[in-house]
């Protein structure tokens, strides 16, 4: 019965229109009306609201869904955020429910600045399990990621958030787990000339062992260990112009490095443009 109701709701997302097809001229000048269907991508959630929180799990399903994270499957972004690839969430849902689950889009993707935002409902066995917004950065000039690729990224991000909402892989948001995982599976490094918004060396992260991955560092630039000593916290004063030697702040240094691949003060940047 629940699946029938869900099918009825999805059917309301289809609108039937008619168009006139004009036959070749005849004595009667007849016109034939043919139906044309157009998917509106509209999902009415109202009738499923009373199913929220009513899904009952078997012991086996609970063990699959809420099993501890396999630490070897965890990845890390350059900014230090750890995550599980989207297929790990799909695998748990598939093993638990087969094909009796889906994420239903709430309309079409939206673009806010350079961010694609797309909302999805999680439906399992005809029951509402949650709603989440997924996001993905999209740059039209990026030849390696099309608009549809970015939409898929937003969808995957929504799936991750939906699974977090029902308690899957919660370790990834636990500070003690994050610290332990980074110590065991990742290392940090800095790249000469790359600074954060405060003018300090920007910290990057990579999965693996530093000694065996030294040649895989982005940009093939000089690698330095982050300075963690208490007696030398003002590292921004060490950033100077490569030409004239005067101190420069983080914003100027970042812009200079991105554009000229070297650290230049504002005056030396102007000379470089001549």
C-alpha cells in the first residue's frame, strides 16, 4: 500500500499537454490531438510526512548500516576534511534494502554564485527518512567538470548528508576519531609561497606516508614542515618580496604567487606588468 502511495505521488510530477498536428490539406481540414508528456520534477512530500521515523530495521540491517567505518576506505581533502566516497553509502543502503530505496530531488538544481545546490529526500521502503541539501562548486571554465558533473557532485553530497542524518558513519564527525585517523593515515605539509588568509604558511593534507609520497606533492614546490613552536608564532613577518626584500602580507603574497609564481610586493608586481 505504501509503495502504491509513493507511485501515486511520483505520478503527479508528470503533466499531460496536447498539441495540434495539422494533417495535409483535405476537404475537412481535420486536426488530430496527440498527448505530450513533460516531466516537471515536482515531488509532493505531504502524504509521506506521517511515515517519517516509522521504518523498522532488522538486526541484520542495523549491523550493516551502523557498522564501524573501515578506516582504509576513508579519504582526506587537501584542506584536512576526511570523508567516505559516495559509493560506500550506496553499498550500505543496497546491502540493507536492495533496490527498495531512493533519493528523490526536490526540484531542479539551483546555482548560487559558483555553487550548485540541490535538495533531496531519502525514501526507504516507501517511508520518508530525511531531507538534505547537497552542494558542489562549479566553474564554467573548468574543462574537467561539466555542469552535469557538478550536479552529480551535489547529489552525492546530499546522499552523504542524508546518511549522516540517520546515523551512518558518524565517526567521521567525531574529533577524537579524526585526530587518530590523521595521525595514522595522513600527513600535512606546506608549500613555499602558499599562505592562509592570516599570512601564515597554509597547511595541506594528503593520505599516505610522507616518506613514500614526497614526489606526489602538488606543484612540485619546496616542502617545509609547519612551524609549531611556541616561541615563533609570528610567521607572517618571514614573508618578504623575492625582488626587493620588504615584508608583504598574506593577501598580497597569495595573489602574487597565483599570478606570477613568485612572491612580489605591490610595487614589484606593477613593474612585472610593464
